[in-house]
């Protein structure tokens, strides 16, 4: 008995295969976008809507300064159709891997693609190097949204109009968030607007919202370990400025801040840990803090309350966001 298929069946099967692989079919599928950190991924998914499926390489609690790619990560990078990252000054150990994929996959460093040199703050410990923690200033970070939309539209041109509308809606939300954050920090008594953290991730935050001084035990890159001398120097700063509270970070071991508190208290002064801040990663998936808006909201509330301020009413433009997360106004 012959097993040869009729020519018509073969042609039909071939035609079906061609149809499945055709550019038209591919353009209808969501673009596979890989973001290194959640602060990018959340903005990208909000902007893209159904036009992209955005995944995050580094999850909650992961320090991007230290992060090295695993074989599974390399597979994710290889499967992506668009790769988004901040800058090699943040994803320090991942940068060379991303460079290797740049020739085959659109790979966009958002700091360089979005901002001029005048928009960026410099690393005080390394002249000429930029501070990559741009998301700490909501007004700056909002500017990545249209850049991401353009990058996705290059592969999904039919989505351009919908993404423009999404960018406009997100921009209105982030503008309201930025104003609310400034009002909250302004409520902190003068002299108390001093932010002491584990590492220097908050210069943009200080610049945007009127923090009088931002001090940290470690530098902008958390890859350099803190020394006893670093802890003592910051302890002297805390004592000299009567800082009431210092803060741990979700991506940094709390032991350095705990050692700082012990050093201050050993010298007869009082300081407390004011809470935990999200610096280089957002919160857990499925929580408000696992979104960019929620991350900033949590940080602002923690800093404001610990330093003696009053958190203002949540802005009307963000009531829908709060309702989605069942957060009271």
C-alpha cells in the first residue's frame, strides 16, 4: 500500500505552512519584548497593550548592578524580538551579553536613546560616568514611553495609533504622580528632608522632589562593598544633621544600614530605620508595588511619614489605578 500523499494535499500543507510563517501573520502576533528591569517592563506593557508581550529578565529583589546572565537568560534574550535596557552603567555584568545580541535583535539602551547629556546626573565618585537611576524622577522616566512606543511600532506599524493613545494616557497619570510626590516631600519639615540609604540610587529623586541632601553608604554601583570607614563616615553625617530615620532597600542586604544605626546609637544619638525603599527593582508581581506607579507611591509614603511629613490625598487622575488595586484613597 502506497503511503505517498496526493500532490494536492502536499500543496495544501505547504500553503498552510507558508501562511503560518507569512509576514502578515507575524505582524498580527504580539511582539516578544524583553526588558531587563521591571521599571521598563511595566511602562512598556502599558504602552504596548495587546501589541506586545513584555517579560522581565530581573525580578523583585534582584540587584541589576550585580546580575549576571544564566544559560536560561541567554535563551530568553535569544528568543526576544526587541530588548530594552537602561544603560551599561546599571546592567553592568549583562552589558557584554546584550552587545553580542545587538547585531541580530533590536536592542535599545533607553538612557542613551531618550536623554541628552544635560538631562543626566553624573556619578560623583566617577567623573564622566552617568547615574542610571532615572526612574526615581517620574517626570524624567515618563519620557521613555514614546521612545518605547516607536521601537515597538517599527515591528508592529499597525499599532502606532493605539500606542500613541496609550502613551498620552500614561503620561497624564505620571504627571499627576510627579506632582503628588513633590507635594508629599514638601510637607516634610525643613532640615528633615535628608535621605540616607544603603547605596546612591536616589540622586534623581532628591533633584526632582526637593530633598536637601542624599547620602549613602555605598556608591551608585552597589558592586563595591561598604567598608567600616564608609559606615562611620555616614554615621557622622547622620549625627551632625540630626537625621531622624534612615532606610533599607529591597535589593541591598540590610546589614549595612543596621550597622549604621548601631554606630550612631553607640555614640549616644537616636536614629531609626524608617522603612524599606524600592531602589533598583520593583515589588512582587501581583502587588501594587510590582508596578512602576506603585513603587513610587510606596517610596514617597515611606519617606514622607518617616521624616515627619504628611502624605497628601491621592490625585484624581490616579483613582482608577488605585481602584484596580483596591487601594483606599
